């Protein structure tokens, strides 16, 4: 089925039959965060996106699917690389990151999420072969010191208008393995 999306207000979208579906994202956070925390989409705390802006028919399945997909991917900690520019106008400063765990996590998430009913990605070219793990820089994210970053947790956030709301938080995969 081909979906025709009409822009609604903010991050909400209306499909061809007028149904609203929220956008979601999965991010590896550099600092601990709690469910219920809200922040402006333009001021995300430091993170590496694992699965970007997506929609599903039943987002209540998202935490379980993410938990299963991240099982045994290894450490999400990353080595910082060179600076690059992202965005449609190449005006978003980022630091590329290298991590086999992050790349494995993205691939497993992509495989699991695309199978869910109603899955749609805002930018499918940025998934799988087009995925470039990075740390977005900006006013909310100072330049990290050192050449490595540690992942504190994985957040599942709902994009609501100009804000993101953290709906679920999971420990990083390496921490789960160590606890078991």
C-alpha cells in the first residue's frame, strides 16, 4: 500500500484518509534521561539517532520491538570522528561517530520496524545503507571532550509539534548483558 501524507500541524501528519499518526524516534543518549521529559526538537540533548522519524499504526509495540532488536548488539559506545554538515541545506553541524554496536543496532531496528503495520519513515534514504551515525552539535550539545562517547541509555521519543517527549527509556545493550 502506498501512503499519501498530508502535512498536519507540527510533527503530526494526516494520511490520505485524514488519520493522525505521531512521529517517533529512537536515540542512544549520552546522559541519563527519564520518561516524561520534554524538550524542544531543536534542542535535543546529546544523542546518536538509532532510528529516525517514523510512524506506526500501533506505537505501543515500540518499546518491546526496540528492546528485542537491541538485545546482544554489544556496546553502543562510540569513537568520535570528523565534523560534517547534515540537513537538506547542509546547515546542521555533526560529528560522525564510529561504532559497530550502533551500526548493528540501526540495522536490527530497521529490520524489525519496517515489518510493523503502518511503518513509514520520513527519510527512508537515511536508513540502512544511507545511515550515517552522528552526534548533532548545537546550543544544547557542547563539543565533547576526548575522542570517545559513552551511551547512558536508549530513549524512545514521541515528536509532538515542536517538542519531543520521552515515552520510554531502556538501558544500553551492554548494561543489560552485564546485568544478566
